[in-house]
C-alpha cells in the first residue's frame, strides 16, 4: 500500500525525490503519512481536496481487497 501512495504522489509532483511515505500500523487501521516538498503540497491536495480525496478512495478500495483499513495523512 505504501508503494501505491508513493507511486501516485511521485507522478503528481515536480520534486519526486522528496516524496516520503511512512506507514504507522495500529490495531484497526494503518496510517500512511505522506510528506512532499512544500511547493508540491497543493498538487497533492488538489482543488478543494479533490486529489487527496481520490487517493483516499483508492486506498479504501485496495484495502477492502486486503481486508485492512488504511487512512492517508498529508504532512507539511
């Protein structure tokens, strides 16, 4: 899952070398923390959060197949 988020983020940003995804496992949910270059933050979030919502939707769909819950946090 971490690789999926990383691949999507690298395709969106101007500084793909600065993309970092860190997974934090919990009992019921795995939190994926996404860090990007400050200039690329708007590209990952998108207008009114549409891009971020789309990435979260993909995580939810892929997580259903694996029977796990994932959530995405975009960090500054």
